[in-house]
């Protein structure tokens, strides 16, 4: 089966700011992608998938990657450290997705210890080789290969990495404006601006985007072609449609979509906990957060919010 995929680069060719849902472990799966697409999200990423496991194991492919005809345009994000493995993984998903993304930004210790994620920003030659290998192996000119990075303390090193990736044929680069050891420090938006001004390919700004107004401000500050949100969309999946907090209609949509997709209770519940964070009192949170079954959650939502 081959799905109708969309050339994701077309989004960047318009004058509109491209609004993107980030790759989030456990959270940015098909049901959530379906939800945010209803609320003006232009492009969605899968959670990060280990390319080597994906290539070797049918079981890993079945559990890690699920999509459908409406899940488009879609970017599949991989963690990889070998060019051939990444290219093989890209070939497997190319009939079902618009492109792949190489994770060069994950700061978790296990990822860096394995040679994945943010440690790759210190090996621009390997990153470039992986981009080239995917380009050579996946024949479609419409299939995109992007990278998601963190910045160096010395931004000139990041610019050098990005220029080498651009020369290798990368489609766009998403820049999380923190170094690998920064967590809650302010995002370095000037660094993203510097990178944007140094390259000719699209640049996506990532980091602490929690409202459409913030996204538009960051677009003005950095000149970025797109913005990517993670926690902001978890808290308010309707954020890109201009809502300041999650509307009840969005909560209803999530319940409907999650039930239709057979979403496990824990995932259904966790998303609702994020979505209702700003619209519930402390007492309500204490009650809602300890509910332990789908039926209990549905009863609570019906009784308190008239959500069916």
C-alpha cells in the first residue's frame, strides 16, 4: 500500500508561517496528530524512532509507526548514527510519509551515550553523510530529509554544521535554541536568527512556543520560516488556531479521536491532564488526575463539562 503523501516543501514555498507539531516521545502519535491537524497545524512529526531497531524488526515497525491517509504531510523522525541504516529506514517509510528527520538534538544521557541525538552536532561530516545517503537511496525528489538540532555555545560551529548539511542536500533545519546542557534557560532566539541569515534553506524555530502570538513574535525576531511547538501543543492542541487555552470543543474532539483510534487509557488520560491544566482548579485536578479507567474519565467529563 502506498499513501497519498504531500511534498512538505510546498508549505515553505508559501508566504505563510509553517506551524509544526514536534516529535514527542509517547505523545505525538497518530491520534494526537489527527487532533492538532483539526486546529491549523500544518505539519506533524512522529515520536523519535531508533532507526536500527526499525530496520531490523517488523515488531518495532508495527509498534512504532502508525499512519493513515489523513495523516499528511507527515515527517518520521529517526535517531541514527550510521548513514546506511538511516537510508534503509527512510526507504521503509517513504511510501507512507512526506519525509524523514534526523534527530540531532535529543539531550538525554542515554541517547548521547549511544551516539544519537545532540552529540551529532559535534560531527557535521557524519550528519552530512547521512543526509547524502538518504538523498541517494530514496529516489523521489519530493521526499524530504531534515535535521533537528540544538545549538553550540559557539554559534559559529552551529552555522558551520548547518552549512555543511545544506551543501549535502538537507531540505530544512529545525533549531532548538538551547545547548545540549540547557533545560529551562531562556531560548537563544538571536542564535536562530544568525543561522537563518547564514543559510538559504528554510529554518524552523523551536523552543518555548506556547501561543500563536508567541509563535508570530518569534517569527518576527528570527525570520524563521516555520515554528515548532511541543509542550505548548500538549497543553493546548488548538494553540495554532489562536486559542489561548484548550476549548471544550477540542477536548470533545480528543475524546472522540482517542476512542476511535483505540488509544490506551494512560495516553488518553495524560493528554487530558495536559489539556485541562489551565482550565481546572487544584481540587478538580486532584480528583481528575487519579481517575483510573476510561469509563471514569468519560463520566467525569460528562458530569462536569457536558462532554459525551
